[in-house]
């Protein structure tokens, strides 16, 4: 089975997701096309595979970038060229790939098409302005919906999404595989310090794209209400700060509101006292691979999504993040002697179990009916 993986998006964890899948399936019969930017460069994340991979640079400038999203002519020509030159059997779009939505019929003429569903239902989100909302609605959401509707073979790493699609898409083939680790070689061996945190250690960390569904305001408000004098709060990640801030009480709060380079992630985690993921909803993510691998104690919200990934009070602590007093109490629990050491050891073992590359490869091969 000669497979062409397409990774044309790179935001919010899509790059390490796509890179890990391609690295797992790497071989003579594995081909891939990647769209790269200077900050999000798949060349740094994938293991070389001869001449089987094509790297395309995302167009420079807003107008050219928008034109690519509307009609990705270079990407389409590359897909056609690789398919015809290598007799590709399967085209698998891994990273949302909304720019290909209007061309799904063209892809089906080249090979059997698979599509990985990341968000069957879109999360809560507050946009910076109406224009940002319109771009997201037209360029992403509407076209992702079209890809889901028009693709016959759908793949997901969410048990909820898998069961929902089985029930509602009887004419389609639905496949599940575990969410891969988000750890790539460039992250594992990263040695860049975060300049905004020079001299700052032992902090409470939120890491990720700042979006409403990740519940950042609950962590922020709980900390502002009852700060830890010896442990700053660090909110690290790009995104619109959608919640009201209390600047007068932010003496011990640090926002690193930008894209975090892969090479900075290791230092960000190993210097943290703990990491908190206060999500109010979620479907699938490999975010816990970071604290488990880098031995950082983790605290998560008590939503069903996280309950599938943790052993409560063993690998992570969970809490109703909407209650600021409970959230503060849980962080305080981590200060008890021996607590973090037990969480770190259990989390390290759990990482090997839930991010097993051999299991992932077997699941992907099953999806391709091999």
C-alpha cells in the first residue's frame, strides 16, 4: 500500500501530530507533502526518508497566503505529481487541510482518500474581531465540514467522535487510532531558553494556544484571587487574550503571548513546578505527552476527555476548574512532600503506555485495511 500523507497545516499542535504519524509509518511505501513556514518547519520534525518527502514553503505575505488558502495550486500540482510518479494507493490528509476542500473530487480521481477529523464539532472560541471570525468560519470551519461530508474514509483519535460518526455516517468507513505523542526530536533535544523567563523557575505553567475552550481565564482568576508568592504564573502560548485582566494584581503573572518555538518547549517544562490544563471542553489532544515526558507534575480539568488520558491522583490531579478555591487547593496539594515525585514516576510510566508507537502503527495499518 503506497500512501501519500498530506500535512498542509501547522498550527495548534498539527505539526507534531502530522510529523509523528509520518515518522511512525516511515518506509519505502510512505510518501508525504508538507507545507512549511520559517517558524513551523516540518523539515526539523520528520525523519528523512530518501526522496519520498516534498517540502513546500508557505507563500510569504498576507495576500499570497490568502490566495494559497483559496486555491493551493502548488500543493495540488505536487499531489498530482507524486501520485502519478509513485502509483499512490491512498492519500491521507492529516492536518485539517481545509484548502483542499473544494478539490476533494480531484483527489479521489488520483487515489483512495482518507481524512483525519480533528474537530467534528468546533470548540468555544472568542475572536479578536469580526474579520478574524469570518476568516475562521469561511476558510476553516465550512471547508472542514465539506471535507468530512465528502470523504468516504474518516479517521479520528477521539472515542466520542468515533462513536458519533459510526452512528451518523453509516455510509462511510470510520477508523480510530490513539493520539500520537507530540514529542518530536526537535522538541526532545531543544536547548533554547525562553527569554521572557530569564531567571524565573518553579512556576505554575499553562502551555498552549490561548483559546476559550482551554479555560485559561479560570486558572488566571484563581491565581489572581490567591497568588502563590514563591511560584509565578506563566501563561505561554500565542493567541487572543479574550478574558478581562486585572493588571494591578499581575505582579507575579508572566504572559509569553507568542508562538513558542519547538526548541523552547523542553526548558519551559523542566523549569516549571507544575503545569495546569484548565480546559472546559476537549475531544482529542496529545498535550499530556509533554508533562509526562519532561517529568512535570500536571493538573487537569475534570472533563471526560482528560479522564480518558489520566489516572486521577496517580498520573495527574484533576479538579473542577470553575471553582477557584478548589483549583488553588489542588495546586497546594502538589507542595506536599513526596506528592510530585509519585506523580512524575507514574506519569513517566503512563507515557510509555498511552503513546506506544508500535500500537499506533498497528492501528494505522488497520485503518488502511492491511
